């Protein structure tokens, strides 16, 4: 018989903010908080750039062609957090593209990302998205 657990809050017994969960195979544990995305976003970047949806993002700025700045609602604890970004272009799949950031643009309060095309020129993306993992302040 299946069980349903309905709660508004989960707190660890020995450390309030640390809950271990049994991992796949039932032989290891993983920390629930460390596995959760602390922020994510999706942006429409062509035309008037706009934030479509997000978690823990208080604002979004279009800083220029292919350059977007995300400001967190709740800051990260340090600048050694992990982020991944991606972008989509509606050009028939002919553009080889990547996204990234300069180390100086990774702050505890913001993340600034850049998109360039195969010719290494800044370019706006139809969709830009990303997720951030690490410790909240």
C-alpha cells in the first residue's frame, strides 16, 4: 500500500538545514539541499528581451547583444557555485554556439552570461536558460 506524506516543512534532526536521502541502490546517501537548484531562469532574448519564468531571480537586465544579467532574490554564499547555461536559436540549426561568463561576472548577487555564434560574435538567443547550484547565503 502506498503512503502519502503531506507537510509544509522538513527539518533535519541534528542539523536543521541538512537532510540526507538514501540514494539509488540503497547503499549511499545524498544531501537533499546540495542537490537542489538554488535558482533557474528562462529568457526570451530576441526583440524586447524578457524573463519568461524563474526561481530565486529578482530581476533581469539586457546588457547588450547576447549579454544578460540575472540578479538573485537570495544571494549565493560565495562565488564558487556552479551554473550551467544554454541557448536556442531559430536559424535552422546552422549556428554553432556556446554560452559562458567571465570569472569577474560571477558574483554572490548576480550572474552575467554571454552568447556568441560560431564566428565568436555576440548574438541574441531566441531562448536563454540556466540553473545555479551551490549554497545560499
